[in-house]
């Protein structure tokens, strides 16, 4: 399978650097970006070519806080096909925030290991709407030993979730967090007020003792920690700062301001923390990019990086950048029809959701014109060459 996008106006790399205006063409082959550059190149062997009509290309968004459980179903909102719908929100890859919403979830060491392994296996080859899903995050519970992490790592589980679990105090999980990290796990910790019955509030001092890799919903999920605690986490640790749509917006903006002042913006991640009580939100990540760019006056390229390149770097996965050799998860976005901006990045900085005009995952065109976003301002973003009976 070989696909291309031509007539690209603006290319956003996902690394937070200013966008490029001279890269007109991207070629994707067998799921990987194989070429970026001039469109003065032979495209006759491509199966699909999309004309971007001068619109903007960005990496597919990575939502690092999604509550998957099993299949494309969320028990929390009793909704099916939500992941496929998230692809229509530009989210081409998700990272589980642990399968904590499994009804009657197990709490013993054998049970939490089995749950994580089951989710890792089930989502390994399941691609709803073309999405890549990193499932299987072991919920840290008392009684887990170092050997458990050795066994899980051997089986391909590499994510762990702290801040739940039957510890008398959240920080009592610190020793188990060390075991997990020693064996290559990325540990995300619940942060702020309690979210659901059975979870506990997690403060800055808890985080300072546990030192997870990622402060999950640093702006609250949904309840934010205190302002002074937020400052402490930003200034006294190197923990990644995951801002979520389903949290406290004031705390989110404050996180960005403090991180920028401390020259720590590279630690900021944008995620949705859905489906939760807030609902299922296909546009959750895009909405946060837009709201935070507009309200904190941060360039759109940098906010997009927080939901793409930053996530790849912090989680140690090769996704999130438009670079040769990287996974071909790519969006064509445009200013929405009828808005005050002419270009997608200006629309974002103005507070308007962009149109997603085309979405590729794994190098395959999944749709033209998202059913979840407004239509694009440009009328001629279209497939100009297609040699397939079926796209998928
Ligand atoms: Zn969550």
C-alpha cells in the first residue's frame, strides 16, 4: 500500500518547531512515512493520492489517557464504537490509562496482572477505525512483587497505573513504582482529588515520593490539586505533566503558564481522560489543543506537539512526528468553513476547532471529511487518484 498527500500548504512536524511551508508532498508506504519534500516526483505507483489544496498537515493525535476496557466498548458510558469515533476526532493512537473501568475489576495481584495482560493482548491487533491502541496498564495494588513486573514485561506489558489500589496512603505504592520502572514500565499516577469510589486523592507530596513518569491529569480528573501543589510538581520534579480535557480548565492554563515560565513546556502532554463521567469525547484532545492555544496564547504548533511528538518521546514510542521512517498517522486539517481565520493554525489560535479533511493511519486513508468536525474552508481537498476497490 502506497499513499501520498500533495499540495500541502503548511506542514506541522509534531516537534513544536515552526511549521514548514516548502514541503509539498508526503509519501507513505507500508505504514511508514517514506518521503517528505517537493511534489516534483513520480506518484504513478501510489494507490491513493489526496490533494490538500494548500491546507495544513499535522501528525495524528495521540491520546495518552483513554479508558479502554475490552473491544470498542466503554462500560462507563455504555457506549459502543467510541474508539472508531475518536479517529474522527483526529486521534489515531491511544494509550490506556489502565482498564480501571472494568466492571468488578480485580484487586489482587494475580487479577490485576491478568487484566493488564488480557487488555494488552486484545488490543495488540485490534484497530477500530484504523486506530493503534496501547492497551494493558497494570493497576498497582499491594502485594505485587518485582517478579510480577519481570513476568509482565516478558509478556509485553509496559504500562502501569499508580494512585489507585488499596494502599493505606497513595505514597505507600512508591516501592512498587520503583519495581515497575526498573523493568521498563512507564508509570502514570492519578493526580488530584479522588475520581471514582475506591480511588484516593493524590497530592504533590505523594508524587514527590512515588516519582511516577507521568502525572496523570495534572489539572485534575476532574478535581485539581491545590495551586501550591501544582507549582511544587512543576518546579521540584521532572514528572511529565498530562493535561486533560476532562479536568479543571483554570488549572490546565496555569500548568502551561508555569511550565513555559520554567522552560519546561517539553513536559506537557495533552490527553482527554475519557470516556469518564465527562462523557465520551471524540474531539477531546483537539478541543484542548484549541482551548489551551487560544487561552494561554501558545502557538498552535506547540500545542499540537503536546498531543503528538511530546507523547511519543515521553512514552518512548516512535509515533507523533512527521518524519521519514515514522508511522504514517497523518491528518489534513483546514480552517473551518465560515470562521474568522483562513488557515488551520490561525483558527486554532483563534479558538475555533479546525476541520479534519483527511485522515491516514498506518499509511491508509481512513476517511475524507470527519463526521465530527466542521467542514473545511477549502472546497478542493479531495482524492485525485485512487486505484483500490476498497481502502481497508
Ligand atoms: Zn482517568
